[in-house]
């Protein structure tokens, strides 16, 4: 029996080779692995002794040879295969332990060049792994050092490795090489500005098993990208509290997305993936109070996201009610002492919380039998393109409040309406099947008079009933995309009722 060992990650490889040697297995190796094994007393055969050909091109070519792949791919139960091996003086290779050039580690290095990345694309390794995995009935293939022990255990107990184990190891290989190739193609795609590819292959690494999904009967896991963008939730450090659930992660991600619209001290409160209160202030305490006051009922059991460190006074306010998660760039010692009095609250630290990440990111939605892929909604509107369409011009204060309202409405489910005043939301109407219901819900949900408030809509008004309802509630200015065939009816109604209306020209549906 012969084993070919050639690894970049050399953890455990010496011990694995030594155990194989005790079992009478001959060891073949290459390059740095050969040296490591020889230095540790393993009687190792160099790959050139097997191929009769020297390693060349700086090691780029060493195992791409019939003496290697013939020994791996020959089907032992086919006499013709075994006769050909004998005629060609090729011996079988029965165990293949390979792990690949560190492409991921290379591209994660600061300042890595394209040339460095390409040089760390493994060719021979995936080829040998795939060959061995294809012929897994006859060959044991290992791509993960964690599996060395299982192979040795079965060889010691049974003098062979079970078919079930060989099958599982082969499956692991194909998953590994598929992820490796997907990682390379994704990296190369990101180096150019191009359209979405005809064939989209994505790879993610498991972060953790989750207790369940949206509901207890659904299985779930949490995965991360190979290179998560700065400010991504997956980069957050959990400082305290229970393990995050599926819904915790989904809701917190929604809170982060809304928070990134703001640079001034801001707090976003989210419940069931929809913002239920957003406030900006001169400090994070004043911002929190505004967000809380928008909807003291819905924030209970919700998510709080802040773009400034949580201090003691803010922590005192947060601790007055039940909050599932607080995520912020940091927490003062006083804040930690206060918040950790509740053992279950999750505290997440995300230092680059305001970073929006690179341009060109994609948004993916799973549909039955396929995927919908689109660019992220990473704009708000162009201020130069704002168009006042009514006789009344909004005041500077109304314009600032309308900007805040638009930043929030793009992050709630359509049909969506946000009412704001004094740099805080005061009424939110998300996820309705028609726009007037969204307006009515936002008005009904408000905890104070709406006199002097502004309203933002994620899409145009198909009828003037929304303008009528807004005016009756005391709202004095409206911002919406415009673009309806019946825009003029809403404009006329706004003029009649003394409301200022602005068209921003950008729709923000969120389904």
C-alpha cells in the first residue's frame, strides 16, 4: 500500500505519516512536505522517483504525470486497468492526503497583488484530490487534517477503511474543491467591473449551527463570505449573552443596513426586520430616546443598533425594558457593567459599524428552483435632482426631516411610509398591500401630534387619497419618487391643502 502526502497545512502530517509507516504503508511526498517528513525520520519517497521526471517550473509541475494519476485512477477490480499498470510499470496509490495552496489566506492579506493571488492557485492538488475522490471505492482521499485520526483508527482496527468513510471523505473533497474554485472565480470577478456572470457559483464558510430557523421546526446554519465586507454583521464580536438565533441575525442585519445611512449619532430600533424607531441626536443618549419615543411598544424585545459607543446613561435607559440585542462600535466599562446585569441580552461589538463596504456588492433572494440576484440598493437620491412640484416650498427643517424619512423608508417592507419630525421617526407603516393602508397605519401608530411632521413614501402615490390623509393628520411636507400617470392629481391635492411636495426620482421598493 502506498500513500501520497502533499500538504500546505502541515498540522498533523508528521504524525499521520508515522502512523501509516508503522502500518507498512510506503510514503510518497513532494517539496516542503517531503522535507518535513524526512527531517522527522519518515522514510519518504520523492515524487521524482515515482515519475522519473524532475519537479520543474518552480514546482508548478511535479504530480501531473501518468505515474501518479494512473496509480490513483486505476480501478482495482478491472483486470484491464491492472494489466495496463503492470505493462507501464506503474504502482497503485491507495491513500491521497492533499490540502491546497493557501489561496484564501493569500487574498486576505492587506495589499495582496493579483499576481500573488494567481500564483497561489493550486493546480496539481485539486487534480489529485478529484482523481482520488472519483476513484473512492479504491482510494482513501483526505483533504482535512481533522480526518487523519479516523483513517488511522480504521486501518488499525480493520486493515482497511470502510466504504462509508471513503465515500464521506470523497464528498468532502468535492465540496472542498468546488468551494476553492468558486472562491477563485469570485475573487477574479471582483477585480473587474462587469455584468453579473452567466454562471454564478458562490462559496460560504459555516460560522455556526443554529438551534433552528425562523421557526422551531426549521433547520438552520449561519454562513459567512470568504472576504466579508467591512461593517458586516459576521465581523461583529459577541461580548455577552445567549447565542444568536436565526431571527436575531436577520433582524440585526436589517438594523445595520438602516444605520449605515447615517453619519451623525443615530440609533435604529428594529422589530421583525422592520425599523420601528430611528432617531439622530447630539449624542447617542438623545438619539436613543428619540428612537424609543417613536414606538415604545414595538421596541420591546427588539434590536438596538447605534453608530456611537454605548455609554453608561444610554445603557441605563436601554436596561429599563427588555431588549434582545444591542450592537454598537463599542461599550464603555460602565455600560458593560449595567447591561450585563441581564444575562440573556446579546451585546455585539462592531468597530467599523458605519462602513458600507465596497461598491458592486450583490443582493440575493432565493426563489423556488433558482435565485434572484441584483445590485444592492446603495443610493438614496441625488439632491441636485430633487424637484419641488407644489406651490409651497418646504422649509429647510422639513427638507432635513424628509431626508431622514427617506433614509428609513428604503429599509422597511413595501408598501412603506415613514413620518418624521425633529430628526426622528414618529410613525412607520411597513409592508402593506396598498399605499393608503401604509399611510393610515403610520398615522395611527404615531404617539404624538403630527402637526408639522413630514412623510416619505418608498414609491409613487397612485391616487391623491394619501395626500388627503396626510394633511388631515397635520403633515406639512411629502417626499416621494413621483412617476405615476396620476401624479398631477396628488400635486393638485397638495396645493389645495397647502402641503409641500418633493419628487426625488428614486424608488426604494423592499420586498
